C-alpha cells in the first residue's frame, strides 16, 4: 500500500470513506490524516477485521476511486 496515494487525495476521499465504513467516527477519520496504515488500523478496531482483510478492503476502495497501489 502506498501511503502517499491516500494522502494526495485525502480531502477528496474523506466523505467516501465515511460512507464506505460507516462505523468510523468523524474523529476516527480525522486522526487517519491520509495514512493508509492508520485507516487499516481504524477499520480493524471498529469492525474487528484481521489486518489482511482491512488492507484488502482499503486496496479495493482505492482501486474503485481510480487510485492504485503497487
């Protein structure tokens, strides 16, 4: 996962992230600050997902919005 990709589009994606992962609070999303690793961690925390599942969901989300990871 390339952290710079998410940071570059963070402001544009915040609303979509809130829609996709509705259990994340506004504070959760604000503390992520564009960090893919923090987003994965918050998804794990709120949804009880394993790290791999959370990473897969974030990767799929980024691919959907025209953002790719290496």
